[in-house]
């Protein structure tokens, strides 16, 4: 099976790559920089993602902070625009499931900019019609489940649910 991965140079993306090394799953990275760890990497600006190879699953671990990005606009360009463009490109490539790292407390109605952007991306991803699972990154459930066996046989991907195994809102990856 082939999996598309955006954000492979970050903490969670790197964990996905490491977990895949003991499997027969081909991970294809899509991002601004090569990871140097995969045989197939598509290096591109995320504003203009080229046609992607066919894949069953896409995992998006893109993310920044306003401080690191330098402005609200630059943060939104990564955490909303790039995520949405990757999701659309993955859908065109035949992805049947999209896993995205977001944040606990994300809601499009939040008065906190970070949480609002994360909530807007969750809302708008759902509108694409592509089944979406929500992860909260290495600091929550995904890390626990990944340490058990993230790739067994690419987990049983569940649709978004009212609570995940940590009791937080979102979908989960069931092992």
C-alpha cells in the first residue's frame, strides 16, 4: 500500500516515517524539503502541489506556530491553506482516507486564532467528502497507538467520532 505524507520533516511526520520502516507500506513524502529518509519524495512549494501518485491514504502532519511562521498570515498559509491543498491533491490521487494532525480544543468559533484556524481546517476538510481522521500528534493518543503498532495493517482507520481514546474530540486510529 502507498501512503502520501505531508510534513515528513517535522516531529510527527518523522515518527510516521520511522514506523513505516518495518512494513511493506510505501511512504511518499510531499513537502518543501526532502526528508532524506524515503526513496520517493516530492519536493514542492505547498501552494502549487503537482499531481500526486495514486495512494489509498494521505497523512498530513503539517503545522507551525505563529511565532515560528512569523505572522498570522504565514501561520494560516501552512496550517490551513497548505493542509487544504494537500487534501485536495490527495483526493485527486485516489486517497480514500485523510489523517490530519490538529489540536485539542480546535473550533472554527474560537476566539483564539490558533484554535480557530485548526477548527476551520477540520470543518473544511469534512466538507471535501473525503473520510477524515483527526489526530492530536505525538503528545496525545496517536503516540500511544503508534507505539503499539501504527501500521497493523495500516491500522483500522476510523471516521471522526465524538471522542477518541483520550476523551478528546475527534477521530482516532484504532489498532
